């Protein structure tokens, strides 16, 4: 049966209420003078300015019946007093950043990535932590958008009707004030504080739509799931992360460490860079392989036979190209601006110019110079014959041309050895980088052994159309390795000296940024 209603004669009990929460919310429930409220605010703001999380505690005592049941979830529907509390004090909680976070953020910043803090903490606490770990600048910014709160988003960033942020970015006239707010937030903000789960999702959408950025979002709670799903790359915490967050994410960190994100970025860049280098190396030999076919049409003897072209592709290029998968990173790998996966192709015009118009032509010149070093090649090439008459008539001329093709083949193999080493670095000198890939070194040794076997072992001379070369001619062909190394070292030296002032003078476009948003509860 329900308890009888309380009367004046019903026994009373004294209830002591203790409330804790955000200082600015709890102080609203306390009975404080203006001076006391100001002193209390200065106390918790001092703690927050040092990066501590602050919890305020207050108490209130009231009398009620023994059968009283607490109801309600907030000031609007609570059946117990929500005013007249006495301030007890503050708890200041130190939650220091993990070891290596500062270095990881600095590393990502050097790589052209911007790290944004998205948190439910108080703006002052978030700003202090952001400065400590290098997300925000040490100097105070006068921009009103450096730290954006959830209240600012609710008042200025909520879209009218069913309008989406992507539509707003494409047509800002639909809501000009809202578009201006998000555009300024994306350009200037470093911290988003006191935000809700929907706010986090809107932040991710804004960075994707207004800056064209690739957005990675980290989170661990159920509230982070919408933003993790919205981001290009959702990263959940594997140890303390909720199952919902893990399900919404693309990547789960097994160690809950931001350092793993930086290492993952570096490994991803290394894979893409090694793929690019492998393709670059493979294309370097195509010009010297193709030119002999066209020169034959002009009446010159064939400098490289079809079977020798196939031998270079299968016996030289393919194994070296595979070995690039194990190539270590260059020192400057994480100092280069990120490649936008939807706008920057791996095989671009720069690679084609390097392979065909620079390295390919350089190898071609070296091969022809070596070819004309062979006895009789100049005389045969300078003969002016009637149209349709074959260039080679006698057995002696056939032997001379065969020796020339052998020299061309050997010089091209040596040139590809040089190209395989110079393409392992984009800017760094080989004197600093060295030869750290044992797979590449091993395959190059095998390629040289195969080439020498084709040249000097009689069972292979006949099918591949080669002749034994003298030591003098062998060294001439091998000198293409050193010629390519010297030319490339000079080019990289000029590039390193000119690159720094150029990068300082030309700001990186917004489209090439990769935004990494970190979320803390």
C-alpha cells in the first residue's frame, strides 16, 4: 500500500545533500555574496589555468519525512532543493599527458598535420593542457576563435532546418552567419571545449567541408561514436575504449597511445613512398630500351635486341622493384607536406619527367657513348645506304654489332644499378643515408652476376646474342654507375639548399592538410 501523506505530526529526518560538478554550474546553486563568488571563481580559474581539472563540491541540509523519495534529473524537475547550498570547496585533479605525447604532436606538426583538441573539459583547463603539449601556441592569441565552446556552437553554428554543413560549405549564402562561424573556427581554432557528441560530429564535418581536409578522429567513449564514424579515419582506444566506439572506428589502438598514431602515419607514408620509388625506378630504363628501335629505322645497327630488353625487365628491374618494399625511411620523410589521397596521384608529372626526361635520357646517353666505344660501330653507323638495304652485310659486321649490343646491354644494366640506389632517396644524400636495405643489395649482386653470366658464359651467349667484353670495355660500361651517382648527388645537393627558403616563402595550401582531432572526456 502507498505510504500515507506526510503531516505536521509525521516524524521528520534531516537530510544532508552533497552535490559535485563543474564549478560554474555548482556555484549557481550556492548562496554567495558577489565578493565570495568572485573569490571562488579566481580560485578555480587559477587551478584550471595550470591545466588541472576542477570539481566543485557544495552541501545543503534540509528536513523531510522518512518516506521521502528523491526524484528528478535537474533543476527543472527535482523534488529536492536546488538552491541555498553552502560551498565546501574544490578538488583540483592533475591528469598529466602521457610520455611522448608532446614529441608526437610536434612530429605530426612538422609533417604538415594540425592537431585539434576536442574535449568536454572547461575551456581554461583545455587551453592550458593544449599549450603544455604543443597544440596551442604559448603566446595568448587575441582571436575569439582560438578556443571554441559548445555554447558558441549551439548559438552560432547550428544549421537551420535539415541543412547539412557540406551543403553550407558549397553554398554559404544559405546561412551566411553560420558559414562565417565555421570557416573562422576551422582556420583559427585549436581547442573545442565543453562540447556535446553532436558538436563533435559537426566539428569533423566542418573540417572536411570548409577546409577540404582529411580528418582523423580519436575517441574512447560512446559519445565519440558519431564523430568517429563521420571522420575519414576513426581511431578508437583499445584498452579503455567502449565497444560502440571500437565498432564505429576504422582503427583500434591496442596501447591507447597517441604516439602510435604518429608512428602509423610514418609507416603509411613509408609504404606510399616506397611504392612511388619502385615505380620511379622501373620507368627509368624504358627510354634507353625504346630508343634503339627508333634509331634502327634511321639506318643505324640495332643496339639492343628484343630478348635483351626482356632480360633486363625480368632479370634486373623486377627484383629490384620488389626489394623497395623493405626500404627504410629517409630522415626527411615526416618533414614533407602530406599527400592528399583524392587530389595528389602517386604517379604524377614530376615522376614522368624524372624517369623519362631526366634519368632515362641520362642512361640513354651513357649507353650510346659506351656503344660507340666498341670497334667499328662508328663506321657502320655512318654508312649511307640506299633505302631497304640491310645495314649489316658480312659475318664480321655481325660480330661487331653483337659486341656493340653487348656493351649497350651491360651499360644499361650498370645504369639501372646506379638508378636503383639514387632513387632510394628523394633529397637525402646517399653518403648520409647509406645502403641499409639488405634485400636491395642482395638482388643487385644477383643481377650483376646474371649479367656477367650472360656476357661470359657460352651457353647463355647464343640465346641472348652477346659476346665476351674485355676488361677495359667492362669498366667503361660499369662507369655509368658512378656517373649517375655523381650527377644525382649534385642534383640533391642543389635541391636541399634551395628547398628550405622555397618552403618558407610559399605557404602550404589548406587542401593538403591532414587534421587530427583528439577527443578526451
